[in-house]
C-alpha cells in the first residue's frame, strides 16, 4: 500500500530538517490518517484536529522511529492510539443522524444516474450502511480500531499486528470477536443479516 523504501528516504530527509520532506509525508499520509480519525470519531472537526495532533506528535518523535519497521505502521499505530485516547476522554459525545454528511462535515445529496437502482433499494442500502456505521461506532475502542484498520483501511492482518504491536493470532481473534459483536448488535436492533 505504501512504499517503505521511499518512506525511509523521506524520513531521513525529515530528520535533516528538510521542509519539503515534511510536506511530502503530509501529502502522502494526510488523507489516510484523516480517514482513520474520522471513522474512529465520526466527527469531521475532531478528525481534522486529531490528524494534526498525530502529525505534530510524529514529527516530534521521528528520532525514535526504528527503521526496521514500516513508517506507515508506526504512523497508523500512533494515530490509532491517539484516537482511542480521545474516545476514552470524550465517551459521552453524540452526533445527529438527521442528515447525510460527508467526511468533511458537509451535507450532500445522493445523486443517482438515470436507470440506476430503485429509490427503495437506495434507501435500504443507505439505512444498512448507517446502521453498520452506528454499530461499529458502539464497539469498544480496541475492537473499533481493529475493525476500521481491517475493513476501512483494508490493511492485512500482518500490517494490523505490526501497527498495534499485537501477535497475529490476537489480531485474528479480535477481528473475529468484533465481527461476532457486530452481528449480535445488529440482531439486537432487529436487523437480521
């Protein structure tokens, strides 16, 4: 997914203080980190703030980065942990589900090309996606993080294990448990999958 050798060259330039290298890292990873933060918090403003905080933290810790590991794994681990800490501090925040919102917080209208799916099919899919999003948001933070890394960021089990510093078997077990939890939560909400 990310070029490990290119990252290492860019990190070395960052350590020498080259501003262009910092901009390169930001350009390469800003989107994926924002996306992870948004999926973890379900709040565009929090995701932007958390993403900025993650990069500030990462650039301050570059001297501690071990080049034997992938930079992307190190960065995603820091971002995941930062989001989990944020969620723990702000457990009782709520979000309106009245409108359809994009990742930047803007409302958008679903535009369908002529000859597309029937409106009731679109509504059913939209409701299913909203329900699944709600259920994932209700997972305990560690299960939410592992689910989003696997299914949203489409990382391999091995990449997740490296990011979260967990044994591969633990990652597989948590993903399995998270899927079971999601299934139980969907059934509890009278939605049979």
